[in-house]
C-alpha cells in the first residue's frame, strides 16, 4: 500500500468530469490496489472523505468514513467506497454547515446541502448499493461526489462571509 499525493485547488484533475468505472473491472478486482491506497491516504491525511480525482485518478470513485464521535451525532460509517454514485434528493430542505477539503487546505466555509438523499452506487466489488443518507452523512457523500463533476465546496458557498481559515499563524 502507498500514501498517494493529494492535489490541491488549481490542479486540472479537480476541475474535470471523472469517468465511469466498468463493473467488470470491479468484479475482476482490478481497482483493489487503488482502493487500498486511497484508504491509506485518507487515514494518513486524517480526512473524512477522499475522491479519486483528489489523488489524480479521474475515476468516479469516492471513499469516506464517519466516526461516531464526529459531527455525525453518533452515526458510524466504516470506510466505504462508492463507485459511480448517483443521487435522488428525498428532502430538499437545505442545511448550511461548515465543510473543509483536503484539496483546499486551511479553509472552511458554510455550504448548503439537501438534508436527505437516496444514494445508489456500486461497492468495491461491483455489487449495487442503495441507501438513504441524512444530515452529516448526506453532506459527506455529496461533498465527495461533487469532486467527480469537477466541483469543489467553495463553488457552492452562498454565505461568503463564512469562509475562514482553520489554522492560526
Ligand atoms: Zn473535498
């Protein structure tokens, strides 16, 4: 396994639509080493999530994990790979809350996101996933999946006065 380099805003790959992954590639395990590297990288960088374009792989793959003591209010999601994710908004009520991104270091800002979405995707073995994500879980999945369309959270910030540094000098 290897820790991959996380690219930052300005890298072309972050502004490019990522390509669909073939189910047959998942079933044959061809992306398994990449999934392992992606997981190691997310842990090394202490991120909640990581999308493949952030490590210069223009593929529709995201990884995330939610720890029970984090902002998920007790929700625990083990490291989860979503391939070719799509969404259906179940509750369009927009919730504004802070987001940050490994590709936009040292910043955070309030981003509006729908409260509840249905997520359909393939798992790391090519099996279909279909689940409902709410609140912080929905926010994480939508933030990571935005990366697959060349969008970063700053693009969605409405309250620009909320943009702030997360470090002290
Ligand atoms: Zn991000």
